[in-house]
């Protein structure tokens, strides 16, 4: 996968060369590159923003430097060109899963009060990290890139860890434990020490449903639960209401 980022602050992406992202680049699984669109500024001061027509607070990023940077990259025909924008759809695990199979992702990082509206005609996706405003688009871009890249085959060594982690199946991850078996009166659930694999898997799934109901019940509306699991959920609801 090829990942290109249009940004005014390429130095912010140092962390993208660490951990799984760094390993994925070393293995040749992904190619990551930043592009400073200030290089296409049309004034001697290197400004890429200007006052909005019709007045208003703040400055807007101009369309010309961004589009010329895009053209210099020459994205593939099937590339996803993604605009970081507070008005976009909320980012989710489903979006990360969809992007993980793309051949190329191009992220456009925003600043100031937003973009010239004509930038939108060059993008395929408009995405927001959440219902809040950040100083720039670099931070959400890094989060989205990380969430997406770790879903690419061979990036994470243990594929099972992806399948079972929070949000992957619209369920939060079940509680987990390691040594010691007892710590200040808190003990590891006996079933996890039993060695009975079927019972352990049932416990994990049931506790994942319990945790999701207690913390993120909205996710259960999209979770694909088997008939037995739906019965567990009803039982859990009764337990928590008592």
C-alpha cells in the first residue's frame, strides 16, 4: 500500500517511522511519504491561506497549492483521497477495514478555519476523528493511518489479536489477566485457569458482550450475535438492572 500525506508540518510524522508503522515500511508492506503543499505557494512568503470571500473569521486554505500537490503525486485511479474535516463522517473500525485493502491512500491535512470548498471536488472521502476540533489535521491522520495499517495482512504478527480486539466485530474486548493469579484480594477468574478451551471461549465471548452492554451499548445494534448470544445479552441486561 502507498500512503501519501499532504501537510504543512511533515516533521510531525516522525512517529510514523516507529513501532508497527516503521516495521511495515521496513518489510516493504507500505510506502509512506509526506508532501509539504507549501512548495506550491504562489507568493514569495509561502502562504497557502487567504481571507474568505464574503468575510468571516479566520483564514482558509487555498485550493491551488493542494490540487497542484495532488497532481504532482499522480494518484492511482482507484486511490482513496481523504480530506480531514470536522464535517466529515466519523472515523470507525469499519472504515479502517475498508481502507486496509486499498492500493493507495492520500490524506489531506487541514488547518485554520478550513478549506476552499473547491478542494472537495478532488477527494473521495471526507472523514472526522470525532465531534471535537483539533488544531490541525495531522493528529487525526496519524490515528487513522495507524488504525488502517495494522489491519493489512502481515503487519501484525498474530492475526488472531486483530480478530478478537475491541471494535473489530462491534464488540469491546473481554477482560484479560496475567500473573499473578491473586493481587491484593483480586483473583483471576477460575475458568481462565481451568484449561477447558471451550468454556474459556464461551466466557470470553459472554464477557465481551457484557462489557459492550455496560460501556458501549450502541455497538450492539450492529453486532452479529448468534441466538445463544442474544440470550446471554438478555440475561446480562437482567443482571445489571437488578
